[in-house]
C-alpha cells in the first residue's frame, strides 16, 4: 500500500529528526507526536565533541552490576553512577569484547544523537566515559517501569 508522511512526522523531519520508516497518514504515532515535548532550542549543542566533553565522567564513577541484555556487539547493564556525593541507579550501554573499534564509535555516536533530546519515551545519556583503548560506557537514568532497554 502507498504511504505518505503524516503532518506530525513532517514536523519532526523539518526539525532534523530522521524517521526509520514512512507511516501511513493518520498513523497512531501522529497522536502521540502531537503531544511531543521535544525541546529544540537555538542554543542546543550539536557538536559531538562538545557533547562528549560535557558528558565525560571518570570510569571510577560508573559501576556495572547486572547484565540486562546482550546483543551482537552491545551490552546493557543496570549499574550505579556516582554523581557528587550521591549514588544513582542507572542503565549503562557498552560494547562486547568482540566489538570492533568502529562498532564502539558507533555506540557513542548513536548515544550522542540523543544528547539534550527531551521526550518521555527516549532516554538521553546523562554521562559517558569514552577513553581510548577501553570500551565506551554510556550512562542513562534508570526507568524503573521499563524493560525495553535497547
């Protein structure tokens, strides 16, 4: 069947958000997208190097605890993040030992694409550790209600 892009998806495309697939007009997502609380400001940082600099934290602040999911080249852990004097339960994404340098770089790049995005269904990175010669770690707040952590 022929599909077109609905108005809500056109608005997302206009703001620079790419869609994975075309949706039929009147798609169920358009209702949710009408209520989208997407924050795109003039001063949004779009330079990946600057984003990574702002997110960088020492590896010692991140503790991996429970392996939640393992994919072809990535892993998702529940863990703990030390932020100042407090400890917060978090989700940590990283790569497997078999992952190539390109796959590790891709994990970081994909995480940075979500930097400063505000939406109830999207986790944005709150910290990162991407030291050379070590597996990158991307830290996300831990949604207690969600099991889909891909």
